[in-house]
């Protein structure tokens, strides 16, 4: 249903066993250490902004730079790990909201709130990923933001398609709708973080109104009227697969 990207995501789960106990322990140790350094990098981001250096991360972690470089090839490698961590945070908040059996408008509001709460809590991480500045450094091997948008949009396409077919509509519009909504929300989020001209509750409500207004208008043109504050029976059937869990499973070698 939703193709996963080839990039390997960091995970708190136990890696698949190699059959060599000592090698497995070393692998688990390296995964745990990388996770600690990613947390240190988040603290460095909070203190120094998106121009933080590897020395700032090493200081936060209480190690020397050579120790840090044993776990990350370079700063681009660390940026990639930060992006993977950010993806996990976002998806762990988005998926419950996307699958909640709420009425249409409260459900949309819940999803939008999950996104804005995340970027509000991790503004520098979001800026780093959306507007990377490498100052001559090697670029990361993967565009995390693009891949996340593709994962979300592909999953939303499948869900929208299910709803449209349930209402007897042509589901061909599901894909452009999904990509349009995902791009809209990201662009509003970037603007809001830069401007901060209104509170989070207000921007969540305005974004919810825009999305629902578009959905409701198009559905009414098709002769379908949906009660915005009444849960749909089909909510119990149409579910969005947890794409982050799938990515974790593949990353850890699960079946």
C-alpha cells in the first residue's frame, strides 16, 4: 500500500541477531551510543541553532570529537540521523491522530495539531531539515523532508481513495489532493515558525478550516453532504497503516 524509502532509520528496537553474540552486543552498543549522540545534537541545536558544530555536539555528549566521529562519518551523517529521529517523533504523533475515529473536522484538527505541536517543540530541528545549511560540507545522502512528505502523501492518498470509493466517487483525485494538502500544511508550518504572528491554537484552527472548506466544497459539488461534527461509520473500517512502524521493522531486519 505504501512504499517505504530505502534509507535506514535509527530504532530503539533490538536489531536482528547475526548469530554471533559478541557481534550482536557490539551492534546494540553502537545503536545505543548513536541514539545518545543524536539526543546531544538536539540539545546543541537548542543552544546554538542550526549552525551548530560537531564540537558543540561532542561537548553536550561529554566526549571528544574523535569519539563522535567513530559513530558518524561527518556532519551530513549526523544530520541524516537527526532527520530520522525527527521522522520518528512526528509519525508517532501523527498516526494516532490520523486513525482516530473522530468526526471529520475534529479529526483534521487533531492531525494538524499534532504537526504544529511537533514543529513548535522542535523548531530548530524542523528548520535544519527544511532549510539545510551545510557551508561546503557534504550533503546528506537522503532528503528526509521529501521522503517523509512522500510517505505521508502516499498513505493519505490510499485513505482518501477508500473514502471516495465508499461515497461512490472517482478516486482518481485522491493523489493530487493528498499531495496538495501535505504541501499546504508544510508551507504554512514554515511560514508560522518564521513569523510567529499568531498562537499555535489559531494557526491550527485556520489550517483546519482551509482543509475542511476544500473537502466540503468539493464533496458538495459531487452531491455528497458530510456532517462535519458527526463521526463516520466508515472510520471503523478505513485505517491508515503506521508507516513509521513499517520503516522501523525493515530497519531492524524484521520479517
